C-alpha cells in the first residue's frame, strides 16, 4: 500500500518515531518509503 501511494506521488511523513518504531520500520523494509523527521519537536507538542 505504501509503495502504491508513493508511486502516485503521496508522501508519508513520520513525525514521532522512537528507536523501537524505527527498528520495526527497518525490519519491514519501509524506511526508504517514509520521510522520518530527525528534528526535535517544539515544546508543548
């Protein structure tokens, strides 16, 4: 489903991903399909 969405120009952006979630994305082969933010979130979010 993500590959089909990406081929249609749909972007998937991940804004909150801890180390465990990143590991799961990697094991599933999804890291190249996702835009995973590396920056810290502003206070209060």
